[in-house]
């Protein structure tokens, strides 16, 4: 469908690698939706070229666009910079409905059924389940909503310093109003969940449709041995390895087979990022 899209964001080359893997995973599972990447102005040209080979649209979003009054107001709040960048997605009004996905997510099966949901649908956050996790959410682009969000940001800030705090206080009836806006956890399975509730992970983990590498250490921070197919410095949760596929290894397999060849082509003789 041409008026529906998956949207992600990468403000630097590292997150761009995540976006490449995410885009490839969506393509591998035969999505019929458009793929849109929002990127910061400093992404290296070869990374941009590779993103363009995977995504239908790549848009540079300028965080310091002084023509926009909301931007100007936000420049007094530099702490909200990256947050602000994610909220740009509401400006994609050529689409009637979108699913935002963090660049540190990986799709394991076709999830196009998410487009049957309404704004704002998201899965619970594992740390505080009355809040939704903003790594995967269904939304409806609208300039009006965008401006209301910007005003909300400027007036109230973000209780966690990021987009998730802003979005949860803006869409503040999510936890109580409409259960159809609660996405099952398998649409945003954070890697953290397997550490905090291993039996549930063992029971339901194989149903996961989206894995979210939430937290400080991202897949691209590890290194991978192409000979052995092993991720260096990575140890599996005890007890989980025999029963479940290792999502980190899956991320690296896709990166090395589906992304690296295209990145190498784009870089040519130039130093590699
Ligand atoms: N992001 C980005 N550049 C940054 C930090 C974040 O482009 O320097 C984007 C990226 O899409 C990322 C999302 O914002 O997935 C949310 O950040 P992150 O995934 O690091 O937060 P977490 O899910 O670990 O809370
Ligand atoms: Mn994330």
C-alpha cells in the first residue's frame, strides 16, 4: 500500500547500520508497505547510499531548522534534540498511517497486520508496563498533531529526557482507554525481558515478531567472527540458548549477508565506517 509506511530514524552512522538491518528484515518478510528512513545531516554518503538501496525514501531531517518556530523554541532545550528528531515522523503526511520502529529493532516475521491498529498503539515497556515502549508504535501523520507535540515538549519537557517520556505524557490514556491499542509484547520483545522473566521468555519467546535491542549496548557494538558465525564477547542467558534462537546472532547474520556487501560497494576504496 503506497499510503502506508514503516518509518525509522538514524542520526549517525552506527544507528544507520541498525536501520539497514531493520529495512532488510522488513523486505525479507515481504512487507507490502513503503519503507522510510529519517536521517541526520551528518550520515556518511556511502551509508546514505546503502540506506537508499533498501528504503523507498530517505529524508534528511535538519534538527536546527530555524524556519520552524517549534524548532526555535526547542533550541532552548538541547537535551530534547534526539527526541525532537523522532517526532518529525508526524510530518510525513503523504502517508495516512505509519509504524515507527527504532533502528535497534529486528523483524522476525511479517508484521503488516499492525496497520490495522489505530494511533497510538504500542507495546508495554518492560520497566514500567503502564507506559508504552516507544521503540515500535502505530501513528497517523498529521501536522496538527506534530505542532501539538512540539508545544507539549516545550511546555512540559520529557520526564525521562527522551521521546518515550514525551509520548507517554502526550498519549496519556494509553494504559486505560482502549485495549486494542496495546500491542502484544511479541511486537516489541526487548532483549532485557529474557533476563527478568526467563520462564515467560522460554514459554513465549519463539512467538516473537520483533526483537528490540533496547539499552546501552547495541548489536553493532559487538564484533562478529565470519568464520565461526559467533558474536565475540557475547554470552547467552543460561538456559535460554538451547530453546531459542540467539537474536544477536540473527542480527549479525543479516548484517553480514544482507547489508555488508552493499555497504562495501558504496564505500569502494574509501575507508570503511
Ligand atoms: N537514535 C538515533 N541516534 C541516537 C540515538 C537514538 O538515531 O544517537 C534513534 C534510533 O532510531 C534509536 C531511537 O532513536 O533506535 C531510540 O534510541 P535507542 O534505541 O538508543 O533507545 P533505547 O531503545 O535503547 O531506549
Ligand atoms: Mn531502541
